[in-house]
């Protein structure tokens, strides 16, 4: 007789062990409550707000959220965080994915770069609520400084390396896929990283890439011959709000926009206060016109007034010097922790 293997019958769970078929449906195979399933349940009746999940954009975004008093706890390795003091959930996504999620109404708000919005082809379905003043860069065509090609027209019919395939193809080939001026089709090839090395490696005649300071491009022996667009981080929403966005949640969009605008203004401006003789007031107001207008109040001393105004932080030393030359006295500068500026 040949030996036959036998499989012991499956034992029934002991009273101390939870049955995989019993209990709550959200139990995982390990018998523990699924954190993600609990989060999904918690997302009901919350406004979804997409933010970048890594890099400088994420760092600056989290600074703004802190300034806007949006408090949250993010569990380790989870890309969803529930806001504690508002019915909002933060969804951490790659910056390049955020335009699509916002345009389709999957999330109500998002923060990402204008460059990735343009590259996503969803720009027509997106409304920019605020420019945020960080993540500033330029999308440029770059070629070797000593190379034979020094114009965009000269690159027609050649090879372009880029991570911005849509915008690069539109620049060189238009909607028809062929340059209308030369009748040539330029090869646009996707390169995910280290785009600046493509020319030196013989992969491309030119590149289309983001430039901040330009140091990396200069180190690679490249220079710009054309700028497609300038970009910065923006707060965005969908032009057509999702049908699940209730009036209560929709009002949060206005609230968040107002708070973020206040945080940005507090970073950009300081509050200046000084006393000056009325005869010199007109000249002083040309120095401190304010965001909308300066506040002028009479003093007990006849012929003198007190002036208060918001001035740009980067100009405050110069403003103080100029005010002093006009005869202003008691010049004080106050930092702004937060404000509301009207939007």
C-alpha cells in the first residue's frame, strides 16, 4: 500500500478565540479593528482636504495649517488625518495627483503647484482660491550653454527629456502632434528624475524642467532659452462641487480660505504706528499707504496726528528710515501673529 497523507480536521475555535465569521465586519484577519475602516467611517460628514504628502510643499503647507488653527493627529503610515476642531479630514497625496482628485470632486479642497495643475489637463475643472506665496519656480526649456541649438525653433524635430510630457508636447508639437512652422514632430520622452543629466548623456537635445534658483541647471552646463510658465503653490477647489458637499461643509471652504489668507498676510506684513505733524502727513502717507488705507487719528497736541498702517515686512527698515526723514516720531513696528484681511 502506498502511504497516504492525511489532513487533520479543522478544529473549531475555542471559546477564548474570536471566530473569523463572527463579531464585527470590520475585524481584520488578525482579529484587530482595521484602522483604515474606522477612518473611512469617520470621513462621513467631513470636508476632505488634500495636501502634499512629502517635500517642501508639505512642510510649508503644514505651517499654514498650523497658523490657521487646523489641529489634527496623523497616525504613523496613514495618509488620512482627522481634524480635531473642525469637521475636516486631511488626505495626504502626491502633489501631482491632487488636481485630479479635486477636479473630480473626490476631495473638496487641495494645495498643490500651478505647474502640476497645468500638466494634469484638469485645469478647466479647477478654481484657484488663493496663491500661497511658496513653491515658486519656473518651467523652462533648457539647452547646453555650448551646444549648437540655442532657440526653441532649433529644437523642433529633436529630442526633449522632461517629466512634463503634456506641456512639453503642447509647446513643441501643438494639438496636431506636428510643429505647424517646421512640419516636424519633436520627440518628447518622459524622464522621472535627474532630467538635467539627459543632454550630457546624449539622451536629449534639450530639456523641459522646473527651475527654482537655477544652480542645478548651471552646474549641468545648461541655461534657459524659454519659460513656459511661472508657478507657485495654490489653494484650489472644484468648479463643480461634488453632490455630497452639504451646505454646512461648503461653508468651511470660505472659512479655510479666509484663515489661510490671514496667515499669509501676517507673514507678509507688519503693523506700523507713528506720530507726525499734519503738515507732513501727505508725504508720510505715500510711504505708508496701507493695504487699503492708513488709519489717521488726531492727537491732543494741536497739529499732530497718529498714523497706523500695514507695511510689507521686507520693507519695514526702509519705511522707518523714510518716515524719520519726513519728521515722523515714535515710530513703532509690531509683528502680526494672525489677521483677517478680507478676500
